[in-house]
């Protein structure tokens, strides 16, 4: 293919609309022809950026958008609490907490009994003057 | 590399580093897509701001019905159409017509290439709306499948229109390529 034909195909090549044999012919030509390759790269750059001289969005626009996003989605105390309550809990943590609760529920009555019983015993008075086991005196 | 969708979720939790990454990936191309269809850089920046905020705030965005990129371009495209409707004109009229370039009289390679680009820019501005849409989405890097998703037409129709688009541009550029 000569340069005229190739340059007519460059847009189709970039947008991938060429048939396989046409695409192969363009690629083969671009490898060998510097002028067509430079033309293709300029076209590609233009198409991908929208215009040869068009810069991107300004820094002011980026900062304004960033500030808006931050204000809209910044975690508030209420959102933090909600998020913490809704967080997914790993299975092992859930099982560990459940086991602790179960053990506490089982032991609580026994602990309470021990505590209360100890309290009662501590209030008893041993009367050392009283004869021991009078009822056992055998006559 | 973290996916766009994962970054999107992090932005919605207030993680601004995720926003910075998402912006770096998409802002330039999105701006180019909008700038090519709107009268000024300020208009493109305004619509870009609206489109990104709308994509983040929308309750309709679900990634089983499209990627983050298709949602972003779908919303941005709708914003451009809304702006054209509110101005009471077709979308094509939003863009200022450029001056028809003259054929270069035997210019050297660099000048000829610049003239070719000017001719391409002019040809793009004259595209009918159905093909202009495709041109801007394709040049923003969207695949044919994504374009079908954004516009809401079958993939076969996209391919057929792309062939029409390329053929139209090829004919428009013939005076600058046949030397």
C-alpha cells in the first residue's frame, strides 16, 4: 500500500474497524514509513485527547470537586457509629464473644451463690465459751 | 491494582485517597469527552463536576448492571443532553463550528500534519449526532460493549455505525491524505 492509501485508513485503524488484511497492511507500512507513523501518532493523540491544544480540567476544578466529595462523604460521628454497628464481624470473633457470654451465664449463679454464702458465713459468731457438742454427752 | 468499583466504595466511605486515584484514572478522558461536545472548558468542568457527584450519590448505580466507567459516561452523556435541551437546541448546536480549513499548497510534513488535524477537528464537529456520540465515546477509550451499554443500543448497531463513522471521516479527510 502506498502512503495515500495508508493515511486514508489511519482513522479506521485507530478505531479498529479495518478488515484483518487491511489492518496488517497498515501495520506493515507504519513500521517502514516514518512519515505515516508520525501522522498516525498525531491522529491518535488528537482523537484520544479530543483536540491538539486542549488541556485537561484545571486544578481549581479538581480541588472544588474534591472538597465537594469530602464534604458529602466525610464520616460524621453518627455515620461512624452506624458503620461500626453494620460492620461484618469475623466468625471467630462472633464465636468467641458468644462463648464468653455463655460461660458467664452458666457461672453467674454459682458465683453469686459463693459471694452471698461467704457474706453470710462471715457474719456468724463463734462462741468459744459454749460447751461443745453438749448433745453428745453420754451419760 | 484496585478496581474502579472498589475505589468507588471507598470514596463513599469518605476515603479521599481513593477519590484521588479514581480522579487520576478518569478525569482527563471524561473532560475530553465533555469538552468536545460543550462550548467552553468551564462548561465541561461544570458538567464533569455534576456527573462525578451524581455517579457517587446515585442510588441506582449497581455494578452488576454496568461497570463504574459505563455508569460515569452514561450519566455524563445524559447531563450533556439535558444541558442541550435546557438551552432549547440540539446537542450538535452546543459546539461552535470551526472554520473550514483550506487545502495546504504543498506544505512540508509538519504543517501538512497540523492541517490534517484541523480538518479532522472540523469534520468531527460536523458529524451527525448519532455518529458524534460514538466518536466521542470511542475516543474516550470505551469498548464497543461499553458504548452499547452507555447509549442503550445493540452491539451490532454500534459496529455498523462505527463503520459509517470511519468511512465518513475518511472521505472528509481525503483532500488532506491523497497527496
